[in-house]
């Protein structure tokens, strides 16, 4: 199967969600990082894969030098419009997470919420290495990674037999016909060991925990999400 450009999958999702002007609330883990950044005099923050801007706008409203990047033109346009409408400063660019057009040691922190695992393992490693290079010494990386314990991992294995799901490589799947979620985009599922030994090499891991949450019933089947929440520093 030939993969469509990644932004095409995000275009549909963000176009549908941008009709609702109410942004999702920022995650508490992001809010908890902000006092630490202030205390250390760190102000320049990138929201990698900023989507419709829930964390980007929060950063700008909290007085940080807020930057956002996304592969989706719809997301970029929406963030720019919302910054303009609210009168908040910020810069948003159209860019692939694996090819950020920023110089080395540009940011004090990078936030990547439900972003970098939408790739093969090689793509994940490339994106994380790009983040590391863009961080200043001691800069923070706050990110999520989807776990092999997520119920969609078992669902992907079941879908292999019917042909609904394609395995791109070990633990990386794509469900091309999905029109309800983001599973039409590649998902690389990971373990704590892989995170510590491969993906986050070059960082000092401050915290790493698996966050599990129940989903409402979907097609009569109860499911749950499981994501690794990582806070690390470039040393």
C-alpha cells in the first residue's frame, strides 16, 4: 500500500473539529511544567504538532514565547486565526515533525502531545532527535507515546487477519479505511524499555509513567487508552 501524505489524514480531523470554536482544556501535565520553566528563566517553548492550539494558546496567554508547528495546513491556519482573534503573540509554521526548520538550541522546552508516535519507529527516532537538537542545554521535552497496552494495539492485531489493518513493521500499524479516529495514520506502539533504551536516549528522563483511561463504549465494546507520559531534559 502506498501511504498518502500524512497531512491528508490530519486535514479531515482538524477540519471537522475546527467547526467547534471551544478548544479542549490544556493537559494538567503541561500546566505543571510552566512554573518550573518560569523559575529557571526559560521562556521559548515549541508546541510540536500543535493541532488546533490548545497548548499553544495557553503558552501564549501565560506569557511564554510561543511557537507552534504542524503538518496540517488547516491546523496552522486555525492556530494563526485564533492567535489573531485573541490578540496573543505567537508564531505558527507549517512543518513535518521530522524536518523542523529551526536552528540548534533554539527552545527551552518542546511539548509534543499525542504527536510523535504517528510514524514508523525510524520516523519517531528522527523526530525525537530533531527535538533534542532544537533544545538548549537543560531544556525540557514533555511528550506522550502510545503504549502496547492500549486496547487499539490488540484491535490492530485482530484487524491483520481481515485485511483492515496493515503492519508496516513490528508494533507499527495503519488502518487505511478508518474514518472515525486517527488510525488511518501510522501508529507506533512502544514499551517502557524501548523508550528508555532507544527513543529517549540522549535525554535524562525525569519521569515516565503509563496513563490508562477508559473510553466510552465504542461499537458496544468497552475500550481504554494507554499512553506513556514522559518528561525529560537535554543534558
